[in-house]
């Protein structure tokens, strides 16, 4: 009797994901152990934990709002441009625009919005939106022309083409664009907070470093690391798994 | 089985088409004239660069032609692709129901029809699977079922068998003949395999390249069902092989 070898396309991914998993847990555990040691030796005795947590929550809140705005904006622009014939003309324009160093724009944001929350959030939006927009546009540009034809022949034209063809086609790109965008977003929000000295993690580090309490900066980094880790495990990993299950070739 | 001339599926008359590449127009099709009767099975053979896929896209109005006249009398076209072109984010059932979904048919009704078509191509047990979990042959069957749910009066196939192994291709070919007989739609197929083209077609268009043009039209008037081992059959294979050898 012959037996066929079971080969499911998801298996390889599953294995790499487990490996990934194990490595991340290892890193996280060693960081946690190190932090525990520091606490035992009284390293963090001078840290004002209450202030720190409030500051990090401020920053996280700004980042989440900025990400959501950038996500909507990126998807809207990406799908509208991607569905039109302008995509080839606008792609290089976007490429130049995104290459403007975002911090060079901060004077404009301050000029228009002052030293406010809105300023920081909108500034972060201007950084986060690019990776999302670009991954959507590249996904649409690189879609196989047969898939485009199939969508058209089977009736996905106009708005239906956007909703039932371009949007699901772009889903993996929106995911990867979001992950990159949020990484840039942390930088943008914290950087802006340092520059305008708004309540948040940025100003916390700024004050901590001027008063010479390095422990506060270390504690702050540990808290941010924890937040990034939790967001990754709870949101991005399940979405990436789902995306790879559906979109695998 | 050539139909009466009063009913045609589509007619092309002196059609030219260009590719636009880097702002330059490269001629893709020159002086294409052909008339396809309703219910006929037409095959197109020719080397790569003969504009076969361009011809299909022009017939379906997916790209513009530069001059000439096209009369489309078909009402509902559907297409099957060489690399399947089924949507990876939809299950087999949702892929098959896609066209009906776009027509605004309610979920229950479109799933009932799609399920029946999946059964027709022998995949009813895989309706919840995503394309990634299907083999090439299964994906092509999903592509065929997706086309059939449209109740097309013109079915266009672009090298539907060339990515499949011989055994799978043979099975699919038999299914295609069965479908053609029971639905009676017009079939217009690009195909590379000469014996297949002769076994299936009423007539065969032979195209030449640079730019794409129709070199010759070969009528196949062998009685159906055709015996691919008969003398008459081999004679036709020889005839077609010689024509192709001359042009290449």
C-alpha cells in the first residue's frame, strides 16, 4: 500500500512562526530577568513610576490616534490613486515627497498648529502614512494583469472594483505598511514631544536626561518595549498568520 | 458543427492594435478579420509574440484597438486563464460566486448556484478551501466553475491546460467538451497542443508573429465524437503541423 506524503502549504510558515515565537520569548524573558535584577539592586529606586506611566500612556495615545488617521488616509489615497490611471504618474511624485526628512517639516506644523497635541499627532500622521500608502500602491502595481482582467470580466468595475478587488488585494500590504508605519510613528511622536516639550514620554526623557537620572530613561525604554511587544503579539501576529493563510501562493 | 450564418457571436473586420510601451506604439495585431458563429468551438494556435492574448483582450474590450470594426453579438462573456487568476483571498465557493456577487445576487441564491457549478466540476467537497490549499488542476476547475456561473454565451480560454500535467489536462479537456455540448456556448480558445486543437475545434486560426496576424484558417470537419487515433485525424494533425512549420 502506498501512502502519500502530506504536504500542506501552511506547514512551513507554521514552523518558521514557531521558531520566531521561541526566539522572541527568549529575548523578552532575558530582558525581563535583567529588569528584575535591576529592581533587586535598587537601580530604579529614584524613578517616579507614576509620572513615567502617565507619560508613556500620553505617547501611546497620540501614536494610536495618529496611526488610525494615517491608516484611513493611506487606504483612501492608495485605493483611489491605485484604481485610476494616475498611479504611474503619481508614484514618483509620492516617492519624492516621502523622501523629505519629516523632522524638517516640524516648523510648519508648529506654525500652523502651535505647541499642541494636534500638532504632534498630525506630524506623526505625516510620517506613518507613507509606508502604508507605498505598500498599497506597490501591491496594486505588481498585481498580475490576469487578476485585473478577471476582476473586470466578472463585473468588478468602478466602486465594486475598489471594494471587492483592490481592497482585499491590498490587505497584506496594509498590514506590513502598518507595522513599518507604527515603528516610524514611535520615533515621530517621541521626537516631536522632545522638540515641543509636550507632556509625554519624549519630554520625560528630556527632563530625565537634564536632571541626570538615567534610570528613568532605562525604565521608560523597558515600558515602551513591553507595549510594543504586547501590540505585536496581540494584533500583528494573528493578522499576519491570517494573511499568510489566505494569501499564500 | 458550423452554425447557420445568421447567428454570429462576434465579428472582427480589419482590426489593428498597438501596445504602448515607454510612450511608443508597437504594433501588436495587424489586419485581423474573423467571424465566429454562435455555438462554434474555435481554437487559436501560433508562436509567442503572435498577439494571441492581445486578441482575446480586444474581443473582451479589456484594451482598445486602434482601427477596424468589432461587432460583439454575445451578451455574457466569461474567461478562463492560463494561471487560473482566481482570487487568493476568497474560498473556492466565494471565487465561483464572485461574478454573481458583483451582479448583486443575494448570498443564499449565489451560493446555491455556485455550489451546483462546483459540483459540476467535481469540487463540491473543497468549497471552504482557499486557493493556496488547492492543486493546479483544482484551481483551474474553480476558474472554470467561476466562468460557468455567469451562464456565458461566449467562453474564452487562454491556454487553460498549459500549466497542468497531462493527466489533469486530459480530464479537464473531457469536461470542457461535455460542458460545451450541454451549454452550447461559443468557445474561443488559445491552445498550444495541435492534437488537442484538432480534437476539440470546428476551425483553427493559425497566427503569425511580429506583428500578430492570421496566417491561415483551417476547417476541421471531422465527425464528432472524434477519434484521436483515426487516419483522418492524423491527416489533419500533419496538415496543421506542416502549416505551422512553414510559418515559423
